[in-house]
C-alpha cells in the first residue's frame, strides 16, 4: 500500500512518527499552514513558520524517505486578529516557492466578516499563482459554514476542480460532491471521521475526487489513520486499486495541478494527471 497523506501537520509530530509512517507506506505528504494552538502576535512569527515549512520540515521528512510538500496561507482563525492581517502582503513571496503546492488552509472558523475578506483575498491569490486551494470548514455550524464556503468559491470564479473542501462528514459531503470541488476527510481516533464511517461514505459516493488525510495535529490524533482507512477499505471489499486511487492517485492528481509535486518517480504525476478526465477538463477550460 502506497500512501500520499494530503493533509498532515508534521510540525506537531516526532521523528518516530515519520519512521512509523514510512513503514506503513507513506511516501509523500502535504503539510498545510495552520493555527499552532495559541495566538501569534506579529507577521514575523508567520514568516519564521513558513520558512520552516519550505526548509527544515522537508529535510526532516527526507531523512525517512518521505517527500514533503506544503500549502501556505493565513489560516481562518487568525484571520480575525488585526495583528496578523499583514501576512496577506508576504504570501506572494511564499506562493512562488518550489514545494508550495496549494493555498491553504483558508476558509472559515467563526464565519466573521474578517474571515470573509481574507478568504476572498486568498482565493484571488490562488488564481493569480494558478494554485489549487485547500479549504478548512468550521468545526461549529459545519453545514452552514460549508454552504457559505461553496458560495464564496462559486463567486470567486475559481474552477471547482482546483478546490478541495476539507473536514467533511456525512452531513456535508453531498453538497460538496454536487459542487464539483474535491472532497476532503480528516480521519481521527475519536472525532471528525473514523475509518469505518469513511468506508461507508466511499461505498455511497465512490472513490473519485476524494482525499483522505490524517491531519495529525497537536491534539489527539494519529498519523497512521490513512493506513487504517486503507485496511478498512480492503476489509469492506474494496480492491487494491480502489485503495491506491484514494490514498495515492487522487492526492497526486489534485496537487499535481500545481505543477510542483516532486515524487520518487516524476512520471507518476504526469501519468495521473493525463489519466484523470476531471483534471483534463479543468486545464482545457
């Protein structure tokens, strides 16, 4: 089983986690910029963090045979802090860097006017840099937040094939599937989604445009939840090819739209992109 974890916060993890991930098939990952658990008080704290995502963390991952990529953004929670608004001015410098494969995490936390402004501004940056977008849906009022997210994406004019809406569940998956955006699911030990619930969603909605991640942030989480989901898929009767599509080919196809994925065999990116009718249509439009 080969695994590309499309959303995992390795800054929060140990080297033992990297070793365990590689032993269970993780060969590549994307680490989104996110809230670190306490407020940051100035723009410089963000630039130091961004620098670690494009420098130190890829080196740390490489020591365990894992290819590290990242997404860069002002996260929704800190979009409400006026001390952080200046981050928008430095984002173009980072969005031009190798290894940055999307704008994210963007979206909503409390659905404030400030979050509206920052979300829209970062969707414009995604269009400018021709990058995919990773969208965070709020943990509270998720259905309302997801509907509002889809409205903002629609109003932006961004191709939905360039957007993954993450942290979905049984309540929100249908609307996102109908929108043409990619479907993101975070698998946790106790909250959000678990492997069995994920298998039920895959059984109902299929394996196309689905990204399954472990998130694995600073809370109670598990960087091997992707592997556990693959095992649950096999136990439920999905084929090895189905598992490969969900855990490898789909994230390669989505983030491959950036043109910046670097894998052990770069031909995998080209082959996945060319073989995906959704992405061919997106590039032709």
